[in-house]
């Protein structure tokens, strides 16, 4: 039986929609949202349903989303509004729950998108094709390209080291043309992540205790532990501005003792993700090491401050 190929240039007609629920999470994303919505409109195939979640935006985002949900050629099936301090994980969970209430069966796949990412027209098609070719794959993700220069790869699968640092799957100086073969990974970015809905439900989705920055690595790690394959698909590509990491957007999500600093949250949730998911021996060996690193880091800050005051 031939494998169906979504959007491929064969004699098989391309599907206009795919059994996919797309969730677009937005927060003060007007500088990137127009292109993100345009990319969704040009997707071939389109997701069966698209829900946007706006977490208290104060710029033009609410107007842009409302316009995208109107008209015969609307790209959004609905917009959910949540408070500004809503975490990314909670926003996705709310959209999935809303879709289940509205449609009962929104599709066998969930496609997670950021308001500052723009998938190429065949991105979803290539992700679905890769899933068809490998039924044991439960989570797939595209290669993330620089927003302004799509020759530059930002992420090609994700992993983490024992100190909780985010690893992007890249070697020095690698460009988009260097990535050809799909590869297994610990995780893929939540910008463009495609997951089987059955696996999402079985694992409980993103961890609400990780409201920002590391929900993708945590989820991919849990998917691997559950026996599912996580795959980075270079044929599927999207542009990603990474607005928070680049300092172009502030976080309204806050964590006790950490505030809303993106750097502090990334560091803290990176450590948490490693400690929660690693093996027991790695935990016992890693905890003293991490404590020592924290002490050295604090000493470095103290010496730097003293030097600045001299």
C-alpha cells in the first residue's frame, strides 16, 4: 500500500487540510504575527483547525488575531484570551481543551506554534510525510532558521547537558544546506513541534510547572522515556525570531524568587528539567556538581561586583 505524501508533487492529489489541530500562542507579537499568520494561510495542507491563544497582549496582536478569524478565508477558527501571566504550557493546554469541547475530534495531531515563527508552505506536509514513513515517531520538529537570514540554522533538534544548558544540535558554522537527513533527538523546539494527540494526552502535555523556556526539552525527554521517537526533520523548515531570547520581547510570566528575567528562568528551568528527568545515578552525581557550580557562579558575581566598586 503506497504511503500517502502530504503536499508532494505526485499524481496523488494534495490534501487541502490535514487532521491537525494547530495552536498559535501569542503575547505582544505584532512585529512578527502578520508573517506568522500569512505563513499559516499559505500552508499546504492547512491544519483542520487553528486556535490562537492571546495571553494579555497590549499591542496590535488582539486586532490582528480578530481579523484573521473573520471572513470566508479566515486562517483562525477561534481566539482564546488569557491573563498576561499565563505560561506557555497553560496556554497550549487551554487551546487543546477548548478544541476538544468544540469539535470532539480535532485531529490526530497537535501542531504548536509561536507568534514569532513562520513555517514554510510545505513545513507541515513534510512533518506529516516523515511521520507516515516512521509510525513509531511520536514527536517531530522542523529545522529553525534565522528570521532575517534563512540560510542560518538556529536549532536542529534539542538536548541538554548536565548543567541544564540548552544544546541546539548544531556544529560550528553549519548552514541550512548542511542539513539533509532526519535525525532522532532528545527534543525539538516547541516552535513548530508536531505531536500525536494520543501521546500528548498520555504524557499530560507540557508540564504546567515549566511556564516558559524549557517546556520543549522536558516534553521530548518524557516522550523518549515513554518509548516514542522524537525526530528532527530538515525537510521541514520555519523561520523563528526567538524574540524573548533575543531580548526583543519581555516575559510577563513570573516565578517565585526569579521574577520574569528570561535568563534567570531559562537557567532555573534548565536545571529543573535535567534533575527531574535524569536517571537516579545521574541525579545523585549531578546534584553536588550543580551545587558547586552555583557556589562558584555566586562567588564570581561577588568578585565582579567588588571589582567594579574598586
